C-alpha cells in the first residue's frame, strides 16, 4: 500500500476512526488495533511474508529476554549472536544469496553447471526492520534498554508508517511512546497532515515528475549527449532526495496523526559543505545506526588513525551493501567511505575544527564566507552526484559508460525535460535558503488565510501537475 | 513544532480563500496551460472546434493557437481567385497542436511551394481523433468552397485499426464484402455533450477532466470492462478486413476528387530504432493504394536519413520522451521538405500552363 494511493487514504480513515472509537477502551485493545492494522498494511503487499515478520519478532524478543535475564556474559553474548545471526541470516537468504552465488560463479570455474539462483522475491522493507530489531537486542546487550512486552515489541517491529522504508527507529525512542496512552487528537491529525502534505508534494510533484527524465536517460545513456547525462544525474540527486525524504515526511506525518514521534531523517543534505556534514544530513537514521552499531563496534576512532580510516571505509562499504546486492552499491559505499576518510585526514592534518551540524551554509553575511560556502556546497554536491551514478545505473558497465560520456562530453540527443528545467532552479533556491525548515511550517499551516492558501495551492499543484499513476518509492526496493 | 490548530480560521474567510484560489487557478490555466473546451457538437463529425476559439496545448509540446473559420488549427484559407490549393486531410499529426502553427508541416509546405508556384494555399483539414472514415465527410463538406487542386490524405499506424471503432457501423454484402460504412455518435462525444456546459466555461474543469480521463477510464475498466475495447481489440483484426475498409474509404474519397495522394507517417521513433515500420496499417494501406491506384508517399527513409545525419529525433518534446508521440518541430520540417519535393512535380504537371507562364515572368 503506497502512501499516495487512495487505498491508503481509506485505510487511514478507517484506522483513525477505529482508534478514536476505542478511545475509552483499555490500552491493550488500542495496541491490538494498531498491531492488526500494521500487519494488514504489510500483508496488503504480500501476506505470505507476514510469517517472516512474526519469526523475526519472536526470535528477537526471545533473545532480548534471555540476554536481559542472564548476568553471565558468555550466555548473554550467545543470545546476542543468535539474534544477529538470525537477522543477518534472513537478510542473507532473501537479499544477498543470489548475489553471492553470482560472485562465486564469476570466480570459481566448476566443471558442470554453475550454482543456481534461489527463486525468491525480496520482502518489502526487510533491510529496515532487521536493522531495527538488531538495534533492540544490541541495546539490551549493552544494558541501555530493558526488554518490553511482546505486544509492544511487535508494534515496534511492524509499526506501519515507517516499517517499509524508515526512518529506522530506535527502540529506546519508540518503546517509551507505547507506555503513554494512544490518543487520537485533532491537533495531532492537523499537524501530521501538514507534514504528510509536504512529503506528498516532494514525492508526487517533484520526484515523480523527474523520474520520467531520469529513468529514460539511465535506460539508454549512450543515446544522449554529455549535457543531458549531467542534467539527468542532478535530476536523480533531486529525485532520490525528494522521493526518500518525502516518504520520511509522510511517515513522520502519519506517525504523528496516531500520536507517535518518529526521528527526523533528512536535514537538507545538499546544503552540506563537506562529505562528513552530508552524512549528518542524509538518511540520518541509517548513518547514526551504522555509526552506533557498526563503526563503534569496529573500534571507531579509538584504535589509531589508520584503523579509523579502515573502519570508516568498512562501515560505508557495508552501508552500501545494505542498499542492495550489487557491485554498484558496494562501489557507492567505497566512494563515500573514501571521501569520509580523506576528509577526516585533511581535517586532522590541517587541524580544522570538528564539523558543526548546528551551523549551516549561507548563514554568514560576508561575501567571502558566502562564496566559500557556495564553493564547498557545490563541490560536495558534485562528489555526491558522481557517486549517485553508481547508485542509480543498472550495471557497473552502464555506470562507467555514463561517467565516461559525461567526462568526455559526448555528442548525442540533447534533451532536457521540462520537469528538470522547472524543478531544479526552484528546488535549489529553496534547499539552499537559510532557515528554510522553520519557514516551511510557517508557510504550510491552517491558521491563517495565507497558510490555507499555501496548503490549497500545494493540493492543486498535486492534482494538476503530478504525473498520474502510482510509482513506488525508490527505497522500497531496499 | 507546536501548533495552535484549535484556533481555526473563520468559516467565511476560509470559503473566500478557497474561492479566490480556484479563481487563481482558472486564470492561471487560461493564461498558460489550457483554454476551456472549444468543441461543439456536429451531426456528421461528432464534434467540431468552434471557429476562432483559442486553444493551448501544454501536455505534449507547447503551443498557443487559434482555430480558423473552418474550426481547424490553421490560418484562414486564402480568398484569391487564382490560388492553387492543396487540402490535407488527417488526424492529430496533421492538426499539429504540439508545435506553433507557423511551424507545422502544412504551413512549411505552403512556404516552400510558394517559392516555386506563387499563389499556393495548403489547407489543413486534420483534427485529433479523426478516423479515416471522417475524411470523406470533411472533404465533402469543404470541397465546394475550397476547390482543391490536390488532396493529400494522411494516415498513421493506428488508422486501419480506427476503422474498427465501436461507433463505426459496417454493412457487408452476401459475399462478406464491405458495401457501406457509417459513423455514429461515439460514447466520448455523448459525454462531451453532457459535460459541455461545464467544460466549455471552465479551463480548470476541462483541464482536470482531460487529465484524469485515463484514471477514470481505468477505474471504469476495473468495474465494467474496457471502454475502448473496440479499438484495442482491433489490433487483432485480419489484414483482409483492414484492406477492405481502407479501400472503401479511399473509393469514397476518389468519388469526391480525382487527384488524391496518400501519405503514411511511420510509427514514432522508427527513425531512431532503425527498424522498418511493419504495422498492420502500413501493410493494409499499401494494398489499398494498389487496389485503388492512388499514389502513396512514405517519408520514413527521409526521416531516417535526417536522424542519421543530425542525431535529432523527429518525435518527442521537452515534456515527453524523445522518439515518442507526435512530430516535433524537426519532424514537421523534414516532412514538409519531403512533401515539397514529392508534390511539386505533381502540381507542375497538374496545371503546366499556369506554372510555366509564371516562371517565364520572374517578379510577377
């Protein structure tokens, strides 16, 4: 069920009314309603994979309870390993098995037939919910968290607004919200709908419009000239941001309508002045997960400079592999890992201060500072765009061809889609505007005539200009 | 972020804001993207465009235009006694909403022929959703007034399939041969009549209805089967029946005019793919052309040669994909050049005295 579909709107109306009618009922009843709705949401795509969710929930709940119950470190570690192996085993079977078979077939020449693929489909949101459940058992192992009831944990695993494509929620921030009463309140619905509307515009108007251009150019890059390819990469950078952050906005909005706060996932990433800042603004819930559960577990920066760089590279390479089983994602991860390591090295050598996430580009008034920010932002954006080529291209060969055609400014069909020409300038103007996050909510509100006009205008833009038809979110495939 | 949503806007202000917004979008669409519906019912043709009404095409290409006094996307026919007139019958490819009127192939053809033949008038009688069966009806209606020297009849890949639409009634004789074809009012025309009071006054409603037509059609199909079943199924129709129906149309045209030339436009993007157009219409039209003795012009080779030389697709716009949909500016230019080369000798041959005398008197 896609957030932008009529089916989802009907589903939400029924759920909100049901929860509202159950307002005076015990909390347990409301939790059952929420759990059933979440299972229904997931089962709407393919009911067979509900068993996978139940399996993951049961195993991790069992492991977490046993870890918490034991004071013996060996036993605790044993249960943690069972949980991690179980989660990674599910991921390996469904997501990476065929990739490793291909890699083996490429490397090993066996007499007779090559190893065969498993005929399986990738369960929706598998990378998201396995990471969530792993963080739960790891946090309990690290004694940062106490186990919750099976009901609460089940809701944490399948909470439908974010389970398919994030934000990746930490148990420590979500489970306490299940302790307080689940209430459907008008102001929360209003507030959530604002966030949902902003996400809807990002997805339906910007991302889906650009996808027409991006899909066609990436389908046959050899037909187009260098300028068209370069434009398509920039268009993809905008598309994937608006698609994914649009989904996150909608998820946060839906969560808020039901009385839950989900973490912020994006903070205008293309405003970043360096790659380290980019990763503190892009897919924040994943980057912080990788930092807390992978980078730190590998030793972080506690084991010397060289080991820090290796840890960074390893973390980002695995982060790339998290997105999908292909060499392109691995290269994308290596590129980001290398860039992060180089940036860290330069910072250390030059003695630069740490990246300050609270400060933003273009906030200082002096022309010199603005120019320096502009240069840094553009260079970082270009680096990110080069990596996006590998992320988006269907094969490694296609990505290389794409890159070479841009680098050598090849001739071909010159085609700049109108959506790119209209959207890109407006997008960057808004994206780079200082203080735009606060401005967004001043503009989109229901309390003033201008605010209502802005909301109505956004609705009309969706109705009149968004491409027709439902296109799934890009991150659904991960 | 905290909200004070309990402080709701006054209802009257809210209504005023919504009405103001609707008015804004109505004006915005009229200014840039769409006029209200310009179509008026017509007993023979289903509907025609209101003469001199304004039209904006923004979904494929972009052009603002005004219909002529005959209701077509063209300048008014020249009102000169010695004018040599070519009439072009066709569908949306000939109507050419997607490009500025001055750059459509009929206008460019006129410009090219005028260099050689002086008073030439190429009149466009093409309209979106015209089936070949419309062509004799349109020609008959305007024949007396226009008195064309030559009639060009444009066909596309879907043309023979269109002759199997639900609103075309075909009478066969005992041997199963087509003896009569008649056009009836289509469901789409009935819907347009029903909605006319709304869509002819509001650009917003007209634009929205056109935009959501595929969605609504999709919903209807889910519940009661395909609305366009007649046309979709026509892809499977036998070649012999296609030929017969085309021959019927061509004979009807021949009965109206003695000098007819057929023009077949290849499938969009054929020049890019480099594969020959093997559509059922192409095959049927070839056979029908032979059966009726009417010459058939095919610009496919000219399209391909131009693409290979310049690398510019002949179909597709900035808001659609290259090699898809209707002809773009380049496509119209190449087609006009092809037609000028193909038609000029026929025109010279048609009235040698006129042309020769003009050529002997340069500057006249």
